[in-house]
C-alpha cells in the first residue's frame, strides 16, 4: 500500500498512524533479480523490412534497455504519479484491454472525465511521424508520456512535485541507478524510462504474425495457416477496390503515418489535429492507431462512439460522411463518398481477419504486468 493511502486508511479507521509503511524495493515491488527482456525481441521477418524498420521512432539517445524499461514499467503502474495517489498511467491503458480503456472516457484522479477515448499504446514505437495523442499534439513519445501526468483532469501533478515525491520513495533510487548509472531522479529520466516501456509494447505474436512468418516472402496474398474466411477478409482489407482498409492501416502493422479523417461527421465539433496546426486541411483529422488487439480495445474511435467491431465495419460500409478532409481511400474520383457495399459474408470475413490481429501475450506476459506487491 502506498504512503498516502496508508495514512488515509488509518484516519478512516480512527487510528493514529504510528509509522509509515515500508517502501523499500523488496517490500513494494515484485521484480526479478535479473531484469526481464525488453531490448532483444525476436521479431518476425515482416518486422525487419523497410516499411516497419523505417517507421521506428526510437531516438538515438533513448534506446530501449532492460533496466530502463523496468523502471518505466514501475512508473507506468505507480499511482504516486497522480496528485492524490489514486491513478496510474495503467488506469487508462490497461493491458487486458489492449493498453486502452473499456470506458468511453477515462476517469482522472478526481473522477473527472477525459476529453477523448483512451488511445491504445500498442506498437507506438512504429508511428513514423511521431505524432502522439488523437490530435497529434506531442511530437515525440518522450514528450507524450509526461503530459497526462500534468493534465488537470488526468493526474494533476507538476513535474517539480513529481520528482520531489519520487525522491522520497525508497524503491526508486536503485531503479534509476540501474537504468541511468546514478540515483538522480529528474523529469528527463522519468520521460526516458516511461517512453522505453511504452516502446517495448510491441505486438508480434498474433495469429496474423504467425501466419505471415510461415508464408514465404512478404505477407502479401493468402497466408499459410489462415482459414478461407480469414484470407478473404485479408483480401478485402488490402484490396483498394474492396475494403481499402490498408489505405489508412498500411504496412504489416496496420498503422498510418499521418492523421486522417475517416468521415465520422460531415461537420465535426472536435476538429482534432486542426486545433494543433490551425490549418484548415487538418480540421477533423485524427491519429490512426494500430489495429493490433483491436478485438480488445472497444469502444472505438476518438470519442468511443462505436461499441463493437461490427459497428465499425458498418460505418465504413455505409456510414462515412462527406467531410472536407476525408481520407482519399474513402472518396471516389468524382468526389463522392465511397461506399463499400460489402455483402454480409464479406463483412463477416473482414471481421474474421481483424480478429487475427489479437496478440494475447501482451495481456499475459510478466514484463507488461503490474509489478507492485498487492
């Protein structure tokens, strides 16, 4: 139990706390003596080619290390990063829900609601242009990880108060020393460690990845090990004359390199990336998140308006609105909105393919789990 929560609980029971709890590493954390592997992933071949490798946004001054990501994991799950010790990064990015949140809007440290649905963190390492958040307001992952901590709704801290608080916790000096060589705790190191942990959340063990790795060459065309329905869904997903989904969710990781409009509204009240740039061409455009673990990340879209994947598919099939900045794959050459007009069999096949993107290892592997002792 954390220090603040200990005193609060004692007062609620009408008892005077006699001493603070033991917050030494062994008492607070369940970490192995040898750090878990975050830095040396055995990635399949389709991760090693230019489309994926060229998108890797890892900066030269912050490569993922086992020690750095271990520190990042502890920070990610630590409620001490919020003003009243109630909310951690993991509250809005839960591993069992694809590092997203099953709520439409997440709850902050005082139970306030966030402005948008929680975006999943999977494969954040491969956003080529390094635009983070739905509206792309953070240029790098190192910048992004500090902003929720300082947000008045989400975690409510200042960086000065954060570093001062972490400096009082006995389980951090050794972790910072292991990661960076000395016990100094500062905002730059907090940022670097959190970014390392998030970059380590790579999905590469889904049924899609297994089938793609078993198929000679690049994962184009039918995949070995896929059912007929799943391969039909893959064809629909990739064919520009059928689903055209790959027009925005391209590369073997199903990620787009820039904010897009997917026609949720003809006149959106939330103008997304346009708020950041002030450019009319960016109004109503939003980050295109990875589709990995899409089965687990409901509800969908920046506002969480769709509860199921079937609703998402139907939006693209018949519901796209003619927004001025509509993504080109969703528009015909004559300027009209493109309707997929898929049959029910084709919609079922597309759903079947999307379910092959589920990588359950992210929710079960120790290295991504809560390291704090219950």
